[in-house]
């Protein structure tokens, strides 16, 4: 380790003696690193970062497909009841529906995005309240009953300034009175990806229905498919096992209700691969992979450019290497010195690239896409991005230094 630090000190002195080369090399590698860090941060935010709930790897998304139909569809409430009761051995099935709702408090109104959720929504996810309580599994079972509202953390801060006395207050949701019972934790934004929900109400609530359909129709009409379903698999239950169970359930539902559910099948996906909704073509994962490969190619081109410059420097430094060899430095020692110098360049380039990537990720996270909807992207670097950058630094140092070192 002591000899490594000696090599590193010598490498830094060597770079200091060639400032023009050092600046060009660091900027070139830094730009390549920045592209990779930014792209990976976006991929991390879109696909890799899990829901902020306990054991998020157990959370899955269900989707219905009907023979002759195009793509996946949502579920009706009667379908949800059948699936939940028959799949209880594999996991807990819960559902939600996203709705635009007008919320009015103390004469001031807001157009908000709410999730109308089944009673077991929060208990299945394992979410704990930041204030008050959340919707209970016993609530939301009767159409029109339980007019309660759970505020999203961001909306609570924006609308009420984080006032803890909001618990018990009443608001008007689409003209119907609802009582505020709690606030979700700051990190939980809901389960519809990239939307930061303003609040949550039971599925039984009249508010947020849309159109003139009475809430009772949601409970009885199998053709009214507006419910997104998710499931938390029990520990030890594999995705393939859950899929086999759902195949049996789908066949049974299709046989019992041929007028609406003939030829249906039920798919199940890991939550991270079904954002914002299940996609049979895996568009987001495929596009993410393509951009990751392109970013890697950009860094590879930068590495070869700097490697060529180092080859020229190696030719110029032949006399220096000959003197070091004459006084006892072996071939392995000289190779290690070259690799250490390239690693020093990679570290400086990685630090510069991480700084640029952090700025670019923050800029992309702040984009509103020209809409009033509470769309939220979180592309800020986390431990996964830092580890990726560290791996890129080590790999870059090896790629950049191996050719001049062998020479």
C-alpha cells in the first residue's frame, strides 16, 4: 500500500508538470463520465430505485389481457374481489384508481390528483403515517361510506404549511365533505410511478368518480375496468408460482362470467418493470438499455483518445523509463506506475464527471413537462450511482493505462 501511494504521488507530480495534457485528459474523461453518470441516474430513477416501503422486492403489478384485445387493461372491482379472495395464499392483492379531484378548504380550492384506494392499500404496502393515521382495511367496504382523506406529504406542506392541527379538519372533495385523518410519510408519493399524489381517499368515496356514474356501479359492474391492481407476494413465493395461481383464477373467472371476461389472462410483473403501467413491449427498459450502451460507447471513445495521447507520452518518456529500469525497477513496477498514472486521471475525470452528472440529474429532475400534474422525477444520485461511478473510474483507469503500460 505504501508503494501505491508513492506511485500516486509521483503520478500527480507528473500530471502537474504537464498541465495542458492533464486538463485535456481530465475534461475529456470527465465529459464521458458525466454522460454515463447522468444516463445511469435516469435509469436508476426510472427502473432501479425501489418503492420506499418495507421489502419492496415483494411488490408486484397485475394486468389483465383479453383475447383479441390490444395490450393490458385494468380491472373491475368484482374482478379484484375474486382475485384477492382466491390468491390469498400467494399474497395480498390491493388496488387503486387515480382521479382528478377538486379540494376546497377555508374557501380556497385546488385541482388535485388523488388515489382512490382499497381499504388494505396502506396495510399491504406497510406504509406508516407521518401524522395521524392512514386508511384502515376495515374502511372503504361500503359504497359511499367512510368519507376520509389522507393528505400527501408534499400537498400538506404546500397547502397547510405542515400544520399538525389539520387532523380532524373537513374539506370539500368534488362538493362532498371529507375529514382529514392523516398524512403520508415524505418519501412515499403513491404507487403510480412519477406522480406525487396530493392525497388518498377510500375507493368507496363518492368524490373522484368522474362522469355521472354512481359509486355503486364500481362494486357491481364487471365491465367498468378502472382499477389498477398490485400484490405483495408472501415471503418465499416466486413470481412463477404467483403467475400459475393467477392463470387458474383467470380461467375460473372467464368461465363464470363469459359475457365480460371471456378469454382473459392475468399477467404479473415486478413493480420496477411496470412503470408507469405494464407494457408488453418493455419499452422503458429497452430504451434505457439502449441509452446505457450508447453512453458506454461515448466513454469508450474518450478512453481510446486519451490512451493514444498516453502512447505518445510513453514514447517521449522512454529515456525516463530506461533510467528507472537501469537503477533496478522491474517490468511489473514500470507497468504499475503507468496504471497508477492512468488511474489518477480516471479519478480526477470521475470527480469532474460526477459533478457534471449531479448537476444534469438535478436539472432533469426539475423538469415539469409543461403540465400542472404533480409529476415528480427523482434522478438525483444515490449510493447505487456512486458505486457505478466508482466502477467506471476503475475500468476507465485500466482501459486508458493498459496500452501505454504494455508498450
